[in-house]
DNA sequence: CGGTGCTTTGAGCATACTCAACATCAGTGG
DNA sequence: CCACTGATGTTGAGTATGCTCAAAGCACCG
C-alpha cells in the first residue's frame, strides 16, 4: 500500500517537457540514437572526448566527478528531460551512470552545434537547459559550503518533493532510488551522517521511512523550515 | 618592487576576449550601457527582476547567494570577459558586487534573447559562457563537498595562477584583491581556517606572503600536488 | 602618531568523521 | 517456503578536524 513504484507512476505520467518540445530540436532527431541503460551502467566517463550530448528520456542518472584517490562528488541527479554533457568544451567534465533503468538519447555534438547555429529554438533550448543547470549548481554550492547536515538532507527531500509535484505526483511520497552513499556523495557528507539525519527527521515526526528508499513526508512545512535553516524546527516538531 | 598593481597590469594587457569577440554580439552594442562600479558597490541583488545581463569589461566582481540568517556563499569571482546573470530565468539567482573598481556593460535581456534568436554567433557565445561557468561550478562542488581546507586554498591559488597565466601575466605573482572573508565564503570555510592555511603554505615554503593580498608562489608544482589531494606534499615541502 | 579594520594566532570545544557492531533487506538455493 | 548470504543501512563510541571566542599583530588612513 505504501510502496512507491516509480515505473508505474512514470507510465501514467503525461509526456515529459523534452518530448513536448521536440519540434525545437530542429531536425536533430534524424541524427539521434536512443539506448537503454541498466542500473549502475556507465553512460559516459570523465575525460572522454565530449562528442555527444545526452538527453534523458526516462529514469534517473547521476553525474559525478571523482578524484584520483577515490573521493567522489555527485554534481547532480538527472531526471527526464534533463540534458547531460553541457558543461564540457572538449572533454566530458563528469562521469555519469544510471541509477534506475534509464532511456537516454544521444546526439552528436557537431551536429548539435551545427543545427543550433541555424535553428534558434534549439539554441535557446540548450541555453535554457544550461541556465537552469547552472542555477541548480549554485544552489548546491550554497548547500555544500554553508549548510548543516540536517539542512542538506531536508533540502534534498524538498527538491525531490518539488520535482514530484511538478510532475503531477504526490509531493509527500518520495522514491529515493539512489543509495545512501550516492546521497552522501551528493551532499558532501558520510553515509552515517546521512542516515542519522533521516533518523532525526523520522523521530521528529517530519517523515516516515517505510523502507530506506521510500520517504513519506508527514510535515512538509516543517521540512521546508529545516531546509531554510530553521534548526529549531526540530525541537518544535518533537 | 614586489607590489602587484592590478590596474596598471590591466592597462598593459591585450584586449580581453570579450572585446575581441564583440562582432559576435550581432548589433547588441546599440542597446548596451556601460557603468563603473566602486569596490563593495552592489551590481545586482538576488531576487531582482532579471531583465539585464552583465558583461564584465574590467575589474573583479563576486557573485554570491545569501541566506536569511546571514550565511553567504560566493559562487564565483568574475573576471574580465565573464558574463553575469546567466543562471536565472526570471529572478536573479545571485547578488553581485564589485571587489575592485570594475567596468560592467549591461544588456537588456529581452534584446539579448531577441538577437540571440536571430544571430547564431551571439547564441553560441552565450551558450559557451554558460557552459564554462557550469564546468567551473561543478569543480567548485567537488571542492566544497570533498576537499580539505588546505586543498581548497591551494586550488584557489592555482586557479588564480592559471588565470594570470592565460592573461599573459606571471603565474607566480598573484593579486588577491578580495578579503579573507570573501575567500572563506567562497571556499566554505571560516576566515581563521583560511588564514591558517595560508600560514601553513608559507611555513612550508610553498608561497610567500609579502602582504595579505599578495601571494608569490615559490613552488607551483607542490601547490598543484596539494590542490590535487596530495596532502603529504606538505611534509616533503617542509 | 593613534585609531580602525583586517588578519593572524591561540585555546577550547562542538560537530561530523572513523571505526566497529548490529540490523535489515534482497536475492539464491536448498 | 525458509534459511543462508552478501549488500546496504542504522546505531553507537571515540576522535580529529574545523569552528568559536578571544587577544594580539599589522597595515592603511587620517
């Protein structure tokens, strides 16, 4: 009953914005190929020649940077309609891999630039995508540089809630298909700290955790307060 | 002798890339106005209607996000040729203010989009700018999420060194016109920690600090090692 | 010179990390 | 169907690291 099945929800969902805007691609489809990825399958690698741009059609990807000594920062989770590979000039700036089963379309960068130079809609679509990704990146910098662990976790949940809401789903029932390690590497924390934050939110009656990957938000307002830096919200909630 | 005067260096410097590429603006100049800002003067505010885009012509700006309770994250320092205001859709995502005296050109966003829709060069110029800013943002996320204070400071110095190098200046003599608080708010640290890192680098003979705002790099290789996560570089340097 | 603001240094402390044990879940094969 | 196994997640105890608070040192400016 409480189980949240992403796939079935996705099936009922209206066409994603990318699909609706396909006319904007200006004939690019002819050069695009589509591929399905299994969870944990690699989509591209940091340092690859950046000759393709990826359009996420379905599922969830994670884009990350890694250091030689094994540290990792997930710079973003990519949902349907998101574009991967915009950051780079000649080399991919990030690796990316599928979190859930995913469908991704690939367009040769050369074609893309060529068409963007002629077709204004595609150009402005790409610019819009780059822009919103930049805005998200700046939010994330604030989170990583200046927020407490609890604020970070609350912010993440709130983002997923908003994303669900904008897709017409219930903003109180969140599926978190990624592991705690992924969350930690996205929020700049350890898995233990992430786990403790979830527990804190649960004990504060702000969320339920029927399973580690399913969150039910019991008090969205309080969650938003916590994400905005009102740590006392915890006390009031308890 | 050791004093580093940014203004005089700027005067001798060849035209910045922005000026060289002005043909790409596709007639936008007609609608642009230029304004000079004094240090600490505000350029725009988080939440303003985002009806202009700013082109940094000279000097250094900082772009930052602030929380209601006074925390601050500087998402980037903007040098000559950088563009401010790309992240936003309708509201400015960040505030920005001048660090040094600065000259900034402003273009009405409406005109910009209008011309970009016709003139491919402007569109691709904007896309290129957004892209490189996104790449920088992702680097910064890795720094904020996963790097030690010493690595963060070393990375910052290295970036300024690279920037100086690419402008044809001496990559070993760095002017840091911003305050320690600005550096701290960029690196997600406190001023004390930043200061201690500078001291550590000085005692390790990696840099000299003739004045707090002037850095002379004595060992660029070691600095790069530290920035890349080789903390033992400290021991070897001492 | 004497202030004022910024930077550096020091001491103590809180927080998030490390290491380790335990719990839970999913998948597998008896 | 249940027991086993490995992977993932949670909890606990102790510690290191970076933060807080406080004082002293320095530049810059009148």
